[in-house]
């Protein structure tokens, strides 16, 4: 059922002139999927894919490549689907009040387009990676603009987390990524050194390099586990959003990402090195080195959820943002007469 928007002449003073509508509890999924605002949003998404097709294709190609130089791209193409799932899960809360936000939406659409073309022209100065990041940022802003244009600023505020989560689609520029990579590199080195001391293995350390009996290793940036760091960071954001209500606890959970990665990465390097020293040197180059990271990542996940459990102990039991999950096939939004 459509809920007509209030006439501007009867609208209370101070109220936004944007068209608004409240979700009708009995609205069916079929009627909402064909509503004007949803069709308009799908049109905006289709236009964005057309305008940003070249950087999107490049991002997809990079995300599917192997090699450490492409680690910062591996997660990017999954982010829009995760964000879409979050919005569907919380749809009743996000789309409780919708309205066309033509002014803000149109302005942001222009910003997204502006970012697209200068990034291409400045390719020689920015470099391929930074230019791609600027273009994908323009695409994400274009999506956000389309959402505001079709559903209004109130719906945008209600869906702030899944919409801002889309920013993780933007590849992190190397100049920004270098600092956390270096932190993980040195943190892993300290953990590795501590394990060698606890085990009692004779070792000579010089910076990030270790000399052991018949083996010398260096904890290089390529060994810093940036892939697992980004994955754990994303998991911490999602876990905090779904399981924690306190903002400071969410921040604490995310901040634990770096030390957890340092511990598990340092443990991985130490285990492989000790196996190479006392069992077989091929452990440094074999299948365990190439594919064993998943086991240590699961350890990192376990540590993260252990911290999450501690943070949740003082909170009142709540569902997983569960009010939005009820209602089965309820509407994403009910369109309003403009």
C-alpha cells in the first residue's frame, strides 16, 4: 500500500521538503520490488557500472590475481555483496522512513563523476594503483549518492554502517598501506624472537633477520600477512557491528586486529623456521609455507572472537540486530507519491 507524502502546504515548519514514506507492515515484496524508487536506484547502479566499467574490470582482474603485490585487492569485489546482505538483513530499520533526496543525491553524483575523470588524466602523476583507488572511490560515492537520491537522508543515516562499509571496496593506496604493513613486519619479528628465546634455540638477530643453525631468514614485508590483516580487520568491523552495542567496545575490538595478526604471523614464521632447522629445510618453501596460512588465520579468528566474548560479557543479551531480520519477506521500502 502506498502512503502519500504530506502536501508542502500542510507540512510542519522546519520539516524537510523531501518526499517521505513509512513502511507499511503489510506491504508485499512484489509491490516494493517494482516501486518507482527501487527501479530508479537500479537504473543509477546500471549507469554507474557503465561509467566506471573500465576501473571495475581492472579491479576484478587484480582481485583474482595471486602474488603479494595484489593482496590489497583480494577482498574488494566481495565488499558490495556483504554490504548488500547487511542492508537486506536490517531492511526494516533502514527503510522505515524513505524519501527522495534530490539535492544531496545530485550533488554527490557530480562528485563521483568528477573523481572518475581527473583520476584518469592524472594517471602518470598518481600511478596505476592510486589512480584506480580514486576511480573506485568515485564509484562508491556514486552508489551512495544514488541511495540518497532514491531513499533520502534519513534512510542513509539508518543504513550508515553498510553504506560506509562500501568504502572498503576502494583499494588502499600503497602510501597508506605501507605503515600497517611495516607495523606487522616488526611486530611479527618481535613475536618470532620471543618464541625462539622461549624454545631455547640458538639464534643471532640483526633487525628483522635471524641466523639459526644452517638457516637464515628475514621477516620481509612480503611475510607480513597483509592479506590476513585486511581480512581480520573486515571481520572485526562486522563482528562489532553485529554483536556489540557500545561504540568504544567496537573500537577496541578493531584495534586488537593488529596485535592479533602480529602474534599469529610471528607464530607462523617461528614454527616454519623451527621445522626447517630441526626437521627439513624444505618447510620454508613447501606446501605448509604456501597454504598453511589458513590454519593460523583460524587461530587469529579464534583470538578475535575470544576478545569479542569478553567485551560482550557486560552487555545485555541482544539479538544480531535482530529486529530487522524478522518479518521474512517484508518490504525493503514502500514508495511514496512525489
